[in-house]
């Protein structure tokens, strides 16, 4: 008996989600070749570009922010001029950082003593008020005191005696003043000229603070 071989060819056509499948194992997508362009046109690049541009713009604005605005102690009619930052035109002053007067600490001071009893500054007719606090340095000997005089272009603005534990605020009119002189003299003959006198945070301003 001759065996006959039957070749069975099964052709199965299945349509699943838009695909046509041949029974011999091949599969062809009807949309093949169109998916590539669709993917290539994805707006990944353009979406990132505005973000980077916005970030750069923000940095540019910060870089162009105005600087050099007048600050306290910088001088000029728009700010306060601390006298401790000026070069004296006459007399002398001791360098002074933090000093205590009547229990209060001041940081930008003009300090006078018996060895340096007078100082004069050119304030250029730029300011209207002289502000600060005056008094004996708290580390001065007990019983010591000074009489202080403030003179503007030869005219007396203040004359006052102060001892240890005493202080007085300054709020003096200095409109159109060119030269400002500060001076002290001891008031207690028993103590003599011992002690330090502080003009605490003394400054010229264009208007009252």
C-alpha cells in the first residue's frame, strides 16, 4: 500500500487590532511605514526650547539688577554720613569700634580724650541734621566727666557737661554748615583729664530719621 502524504495548507486570516496574520507565520501591518513619521514628529524638542529660553531670560534679568544704591554711611546728601568715616580737617580723634555709654553700645563713634580733645570735619553744606548720642565711656574712672562743645562754622550748637552714667541724644540743625567742630574739657579737677568721651553713632543726615 502506498502511503499518500497529504499536504495540508492552512491559511488562517485573523484580524486583530488592525493586523492581518498569514498562516505561514508572516504578519503584515496595514499601517507599516506610517508609524515612523508619526513618531518623528513628536514635539519633544520644541517643548523644551521655551523652557530653556525662559530660564535664560530670568538669569538675564537678575544680572541687570541695579547696584550701587546709596547706603547708610556712604555719604552724600541722599544718605547718612557717619563722622567716624570722615578724615578730620583739624584736630584728631581716636579710632573707636564698639563702645558703651550709659549701658548702651554704639559702633561707629568719634572718641575724644584729654590727649585728643578736639576734632573738626568738613561736611560740605550737604546735611540738615546732626544725630547721635553723647556721653562718657562706661570704662572711664568713677567721678570723671567732660564738658562737650559742638560748634558749626563758629556758632555754638551745644555746650553741656556729662559724667559717668549720663548720656544725651543729639538732634541739631546743621543746614548750610561747612565746618563742624567737636571738643571736650574735663569738669572734675580731682579726676583731672582721665576718661574717654564718646560721640556715639554721630552722623549727619539730609533729613531727620
